[in-house]
C-alpha cells in the first residue's frame, strides 16, 4: 500500500483526513451534547415542576408562617417563559455539537462551542465552559477546519 499525501503510515488516517478530524472533535462534541441535553431536560422540569412544588409547600402544614408570604410572592412572580432563552441556547448547543460530531456546518459548531463558554447560560451552569474552550481550540486547527463539509 502506498503512502498518500497526509498519511502518517500506510493504512492509517493522516492529520488531513476526515477520520482523524472526527476522532479529534468527537469527545468534546459528545460532552457538549450531554451537558446541553441535561440543560434542556432540567429546564423543562424546572418550568413544569416549580409551580407544583411551590403550591405543595404552601399547602403543607409544616411550613412556618414566616415563609408563606415569600413563597406566595415567588409563585405569583414565576413565569415559565423566563427559562425559554436558556432552553433555546441549550438546544442550539446540542444541535451545533451534533453538527460538530458529524463534521458539518462549521459555523454552527463554532457557535455552539462559543455559547458553551458563556458562564451560566444553562441549567448546568459553568460545566460546559471547559468543554466549549476545548472544542474551540480543536475547531480552529486547520486540519479540522478543512474536514468540515
């Protein structure tokens, strides 16, 4: 078997191949997908469960009286729509990381990595930041950039 341009050794993917680029970005992409998926899940649970939990606490006979006004105010101020931007960002990170995993749509993959670097953009708070930085570092490599379709 002859060496092709970009091959390190016969039969092995070289630094310019799609397989090498996919191997490089797969771990941060998967981690970003897991964290953003958890962010979407936790955001949806928060939107649905918080009012029910507050009502249950208000109905509890063990709730001290001094906490009732604050809990009633929190229930009155609660809006599930406040979580919508965080859910949209988490979904965007998931979709961008999925595109990164498949070496498609470089711009969206980079945007997902950048969004993951925003402190406390989602329910998983700052856990995505190191993975977003890792993804950015890998995405700016020329051999990875050229592998995207």
